[in-house]
């Protein structure tokens, strides 16, 4: 009922049939990009739904969930404990607290460390960037405020560590392993996005939760034999016989199967284990896309520019997220891949469409960015930062000039009015004074 994809068939994937000759009206580069995206999606589906292990039902190591045999049927398995996990984060930039959700301490020590008898083992290092837009206002003259938006940046670099046992312990020490889960991946122990009874999650990477418990008496029946982590960046010391000086082997020790924990920035994080002998569910859940969370900060860079009427388009390359104008003469910013298409016709079409929209909705040019005399309509080079500054300067200058003109005009009228009143007063005085008679 989950519409499983067959793993025992061979043939050409769907992406093989996406060829430029089948899409003559679409640029070749776009067709190949689409084929690549579909190919990556198919590979991701198989990667997240491949369960390696022993497929021999007569072997004591038989893995009920396995659909790909990894040669682990003939090895003896001895489970081991581990000493927890922690994640350290360093932040920089103008945005505070970017490490708040990317940092965690080891519950066994209450710090960024491992308990005695365990070695600190790096697993994965990643970098996150953040942007925020703030409104900044300042006083302008007496009665006005001048506001603008500014973008601030911050970044976080975090590293995940796990604590590998230096050897076997006579007394149960550390944590039992109870599987992993994330926002998109279910725990193979519970077949849900949670931990089994008596276990609790430790957060690591961006959204990965590792289920652990030090309640050996009650939690052992829900635990899984554990043999370490590794990633595309760091190997598994358990495979080296617990020799952390040779931490280069990116695989699992004999008898254990590798399982995908998560993928961060195209780097796979794997864990080594053997599933429960008696499965919690008779069926394994199908992992459906999406297989990872969206980035914490979305990329505002566009791949395509489409005209308002939807009839013309062009492809964008190397466009910075803060780029807010189009330059039709600088090669490398905007590339013409469309048939019979150039930047001038694109901008002219956008201008015409904007004018039609404005004529229908309002009599004034309310926010029309492409005026008929604007150099963008002719494909000329435009420095948008300069244009924005000149527009602001023009508005500010016009406001100041208008204010001064009003003050000057009012002052002149007041002076004329006062002088007129004073002249009338002198005339009335002269008429009221009687001159003496000459004898």
C-alpha cells in the first residue's frame, strides 16, 4: 500500500528520457538542469529507502528490515555503549543568538565533554548563514522622520561530537543506543518520529535526534547494538579497533550495517547498528520526500526572470541576493538563452505591461519602476545604488526647497501686510491733526 519502488529491477531512470530534442522550445541548459534535479531526487529516494543488513533468514544476524545484503550474516555481534554526544557552536556577525538552536551539551557530563573512559570523536562540521532586515529611522528637520531598511548578517559554525568507548566495560557505563529520528526520518525502533520507552533524545546536527538511556535494566530490551558514527568528513574509530589515532575509515566494523542518519549540505551522516531481533512493526515505513528540512535562511537569488505577461523570460546567472536591477550590457549578469529574445524587448514588454496595469488601477504612476525615459527601458547600464541615492537626494532636496519657499513666501506676505497697516495708520493721524491758523 506504500507503493514501494522495486530494488531488484534494472533499466533506465526517468531522467534519461529528458532530452533537449523532446523540449525544442526550452533552452538546452534548462533541460539538462531539470534532468539533473530529477536524477538527484531518484537517487535520494533510493538512498533513504535502502536498508542494508543480513538477508539470510537462517542466520542469527538476520535483519528483518534489510532489502540489500551487506555480508554481515557470518559475523558475531557484540553490542557496545557510547558516552553521549555534544555540539559546540561559534557565532559571528551582527545577529545575536544564532547558535541558540545549534548548541547542546552532553547529558552525562553537563558540559561540552565526554565522561572518563570515552574519547571525543568529531562527526560533522557545518556553517549556517543568517540575514535579518531592520527598519532604521532618524530625525529629519523638525516634524519628520527619515526611515530606511538595512540588512544585517550573522553566521554560525558548529561541530558535532560523539564519545567513543576506549574499550569494554565490566560494569554498564554510558548510554544504550535507541535509534535516531528527525523531522523527516522515523526511528527504526518505533517506526515513528520519537524514542522508545525509557529513552530520550539528544539533539545534534541541525535536526537529528539520537535516542539514549542509562537505564540499563529497563531500556536494554528496546536498545540496538551500536558500533559508532561516521560521516563524509570523519571516520569511525570503532572500525579501527577503537584506535582513535587512525580515525580515517569511513565504514562500520564487521557484523554491523551502515544506516543513513541524515544528509547535511550533501554530506551523509551514518550510524552503525543491527536492528532489533523482534521488530516493533512487521513493515518498514517508506521514507517519502522531502528528506531534509529547508535551509534556515532561504536563498533569495532567482534563476529565471519572467515578464509580467508571462510571454518572455531569460535566465539569470551569478546574481547576488542584494541585486535589485538589471543590466542588459554586462555579460555574465544576465544571459540570453531564449530564441529571438533580448534584454531590450524583455524590459520594453515589462514596461508596457506595468503601464497597462497602472492605467487600469490608478490614474497616477504609483510605483511604476520602469518609466519611458528610464535607461532600463533601453538596456543602458544602470547603477541602481546610485539611482536610489539620487532619487532620495531629489526627494529630500525638493522637500527642503518647498519648505524654504513656503517660509519665504509667508514672510513676504506678512511684511507687506504689516507695512500696509502701518501706512493706513499714518494717513489717519494726518487727517485727525488740525493745523494752526495764520494771522
